[in-house]
C-alpha cells in the first residue's frame, strides 16, 4: 500500500490528537484555565478537523479513480 507523507501525517495526528486534547483538559481541570492549554486545544482541534477532511478527500478520490477504471 502506497502512502504519501501527507496521509501518514494525517493518520499520526488522528492517533495522537485525542491524547493531547485529553491531557490539556486534565491540565485545565487541575490547574485552572490559562492561555497555553486553551491555545493548544484550539490548534489540535483544528489539526484534527483538517486531518479528517484530508483523509476523507483522499478516500473519495481513490474510490472515484477506481470506479473510473472499471
């Protein structure tokens, strides 16, 4: 199976992103609200959204390419 770098990075973000979000929420609950965890949550959430969108687009393109070959 052939992966390009972008797809591999998207999969990596999907694997590690929820863990980062969880640790930041725990940090907020323990230490109170501060700027760093909030900014981190926003950035990681955006990365997750774009990763899902990119992977969805890649899968849709692959399916369309396969259906055109038949």
